[in-house]
């Protein structure tokens, strides 16, 4: 799956691709009912690459009606688990067959380096769909221990019509994280991609239909938050919303649920993730490599990005020197060149937001270690800033860009307090050669995923989500993700002697 092409080959694919922007509803590409469109822009060049259907309330209503029809007539949920598995495995194979096209599409639409799209996003998308497909016929229902007088079955049933609202930083992979378990459970799904990155979601829906997912079961409705997101949140016939994005928008979906039908809501939101480096860390070169990866992968446009380095004062200077050395490997440039590791930020608006944080370095009189440069209205060089106090906005607020703040500590208790001094609790990493210290710190840090001596999010077998304002209601990935797309039902069968006697009479 790491069969990278050359820059010329990726550019040739880009030049020959046909980019469709119509919504995908009930098994067909459809323009918005209003016929309105909006442009999707290549952030690296500022050039329009396609027009996308600007859907609204009427389109959401139509998609939900088709999804509800598909759910009620059982064309997907009533298939044998082995048959749903067969279709989803065929879907994964189609994604693999079209992996180069999808990598280019993702890079053009989001500004992500094509090498990352190819080796991480596409690879993990395929793995996610295949893993959840294989799980379909391996999740057992239960019988409750109620004695001889009855048989009590506890069964899982698909929750119904599910809406998946996606972010723009990992469009394909986040779609897979959600539709994998939702389709495996037998739900009908409506996907709202981010306005900035709609194209790969539309292509994925086409491939799912080609693989045999019935019409109406997987739909993609494109458009903005007020026009599509809010109608989804308030729709009385959507049973559940799974959202990944900002904490502020996530809170809106909780309000929408309260103001409509009390639909289930699962949120994966922001993060301000610490890497805690103790003075007994065994390999500072490895630490530096992992911190650079965590901070600058996907240009820092990652909710689990390492955005705060909390380092013991004894090793701070040595570690920063090594970080600077590893940063030289992170070349910035054309995202379609696989030798580049830093691409373009997703939009001029987001670039302006990230640049405003870069400008805070001088405003707060902080120490610029490396970077701080920008190019055009899209590129921000990986940046490290030291001496950041806990009250700084660079310590507290999610930048969502390639900016690493550095804060020194002296004791274990101080390190834990600094790590937890944020409204977020998504991810963290710890670097130490002492197992007891690692376990104590991992237990004390309030985060959904804590890695030791590495940066990461686990793998498909481990749940992903956050504490505090980083998450709500459930987890993506792993077998636990299936829980949120199902309802538990108790079936009580009375087999008491009284019941039998009355039946005989």
C-alpha cells in the first residue's frame, strides 16, 4: 500500500481526472434542488478545481427520506451479516483499486501532501472498512441470567438513520471511521463532508454503490454548516449524529438534539495535546523524531497533534537542538510532490487564523526556536516557540497548525498539572525510561489516548475520543464504535410453569 508514484505521475493523474461535484443521494449523483453550486479550491494554488452542489434543507429532507425508506424496507439491515460483510469487503477492494486517484483527489482538495494521503489516509481507510466488515459476523448478542422461569435475550439492533458530519483535515479517513461501523451495524447513512473538502466523500459513495451497498443506504449531501449541518442536527427523522470537528460546533449539535428529537450525538472535538518529556527519557533522538512527527504531521491540522512540549528543564536545550535537526527533513512545497512533507493549509481563512498565532510569538515576547515563516496565503513553515507560560494563548488554545509551544518543568507533579491545564483532553504522550513513572503519569493525565515513548493514536483496535471538551457520547474506532450505532433491546420470553399451564388449558 506504500507504492508511491513520482511527482510527475501524480500530476498526470490530476490533469486527467474528471471531478464530479453533485451530491450522491439514493444511488445517483444529483445537483442541488436549487441548482446552486459553490467552488472547491486547490489550497496550494488557489485555483478552482470543481463546482460542488450547494445543498440546503430540501436536499437534506430528500436524502433523509430516501435513507429512511431504505432502512424501513430492510434492503441493507435485513441482509445476513455475512452478506453485509461481503459487500463491505468488496467496497474495500474498490478503494484499494482506486487508491492513486483517491490520494490525488484528497491532496488537491485539502492541500495535504500526497505521500501522506497515499501511505496513511488511503491505507487506513481501506483497513478501517475491511476491519469493521470482518467484525460484522463476530459480535454476539447475549442471554441474561434470569433463571428457569424465563429466557431474556439482549440483542443489538441498528439505530436507524445516521448522519456523519466530517472535518476537512482527514476527509476520507474520518468518513471511514464513521461509515465503517454504521454500515456494519445495518444503519442507513447520510454524510455531510466539510464544505472545503467534499470531493473524496462523493467518490467514496460512488464506490460503495458500485460494490453493492444498496441505493439510499449511503448518501452524501454537500454544502455549508447553516444550510446542511443545522438541518441535519434539527431533523426529526435522523436517529443519531456522529460529528468530528471543532468543540464550538460540536456543542451546537447537542443543542440541536435537545431542540428536536433527542437524537443520539457522538462528538470528537478539539485537542491541545501535551508531550511530557522527563529527564530520564532514554533516547532523545527518538523523542525528537516523534515530537516533530506529532507536531507537524498534516501541517498540525490534526486534533491529536502534539501542540505542547512539556519538557524537564535538565534536558530542554539538548532536546530542542535535536528537534531542530529533525525539522530539516520536513520540506515544504507542492503537495503533489511526494518528497514534500509539509503541504498547504486548507484555506486562506484558516491560514489567517494560524498566522495570527504566529504573530503572537512577537506580541508575547516569546523565544522563536525555529520557523515562523509563511509563504503566500497557504503555506506555514513548521514553527517551535519556547518559554511559553501556561497563561499564554499558545499554551491554552488549539492552533490547528504547525506550531509547537515549549514549556519547562521541574517535578512530576508540575508536569502533570501543566499537561492537564486545558479544557481539552484528547491525547497525550509521555517519554520516560521509568515504567512506574510512565504508568502514574498516564493514569493522571486526563486524556482519551496516552502513548508512552511514541506519538500515535493506537490502531483500529483501540477506541479514539476525548475527555472534557474533546469528546462526548462515544468513541471512534475499535469494537466500541459499534455500540453507538446500535440500540440494545431486551426480549423477555416467559417460560414459567404458570404460563405453560395456562397455555395447555
